[in-house]
C-alpha cells in the first residue's frame, strides 16, 4: 500500500462524510497563509474526534496543542451550548490564528485558549481546582507527553477519555533505541498508559493523508485525585 492510495482513500472518505465544511476548510487556508505547519489532524481524524466526543457525551474538554484550531473546532462542535473547551498553546502566533478560526466557526463562546507552555498551565489548572474534564486530547510536543499524562490524570474523573495523537510515527515507535526525543517521549507515554492501573488503554494505528501514525485511547477507571 502506498501513500498515494492512503491519500486517495482519505479523499474518498472526506467526499462521502464531510463533503462541505467551510469552517474547517477556511481554518486550513488561514493557518497555511499565516505560515503555520501543515500538521493538523486530517479531516477523517478530525471527524473521529467529533464522534468520540459526541458519543462520550463530553461537556468539558481539555486540549494540549492548539495549532490553528482545526482539532479544537472538531472537538468543540460535539459540545452542548453550555459546554467548555480549554485549549493550551505555547505559541502566541498560533493562538492568535486559532482564535480567529474558532470565532469564525461560531465556537468563540465555548472555547478558551490559554497561551504558554502546557507544563506551566496544567499545574495552574490543577491549583485553580477546575472541574474535571470529560475528554482530554494530547497533541503538543511529544517529548513531554509523559508529563502531560500525569497532569491530565489530576484533571480527570472516572470515565474521562484521554486521546493522544502521533503515538506511532511511521512505525518508528517500535525503535526502542531511537535517539529521537519525540519517539522516546511517545514510547514512555505508551508504557505509562499500559502500566497505570487507573487506565484501560489501546492504540489504533491510522493511515491516510498524514501517512502512518496512530491515536492512543485511554479511559480512566477509578478516582485519580
Ligand atoms: N491539535 C492540532 C495540532 C497541534 S500541533 C490539530 O490537530 O489541529 C502541536 C502544537 O503544540 C503546535 O501549535 C505547538 O506550538 C504546540 N506546542 C508545542 N510545545 C508546546 C508546549 N510545551 N505547550 C503547549 N503547546 C505546545
Ligand atoms: C507533528 C506534530 C503533530 O501533532 C502531528 O500530528 C504531525 C507532525 C510534528 O511536530 O512534526
Ligand atoms: Mg498531532
């Protein structure tokens, strides 16, 4: 199977299930025009995030790594009118582009972007004693995924769904001696998911327009705080 085929199938899926999505299309155009890297989740992956949040009945979502707000919009769309999504972004430029995209998508009232390093903002959220989140999407710097998991658990309740992007990386995840900090971070993250008795987890490999990668999915099964 080739990248060309995977991309063609992703186009087929997009034509079938999300043929016309001006808000998401504009988000990609504005992100690209502003010089952001082209690394958002694919349309099919974004729709999966929407469906997971919707089927989970999520009312409060935390996202780590906003970029231009593509995945943010996919997740926030699943929320009821009184729902809330908090998204953390290191880059003020990315946050500014995302803010415009999120407002344009009509989601400005339920999405809050907090700008700064997630490793600083996550402890702030804990000390602010915010309500636990129903769904947490981890998609920032892969080297810090293990740390983000620890804070995510402190912001969870039994039933919280934790999703992490990019845990396969062209299959390089199986290279235990990789010198890539992103691979090592994702490997450690996956091992922590597997070892933690408070979590039930798996990894779903994905192929498509973004190549071969994967989502980790974990459900919190007992109190974490
Ligand atoms: N979730 C987005 C893609 C995120 S790309 C989507 O699918 O649409 C990863 C983002 O994480 C980038 O915008 C990057 O600036 C941000 N990031 C990197 N390191 C970070 C950190 N330490 N804290 C918060 N955000 C970080
Ligand atoms: C990269 C980051 C991502 O979140 C992603 O989905 C793909 C690539 C990256 O930093 O290269
Ligand atoms: Mg990603």
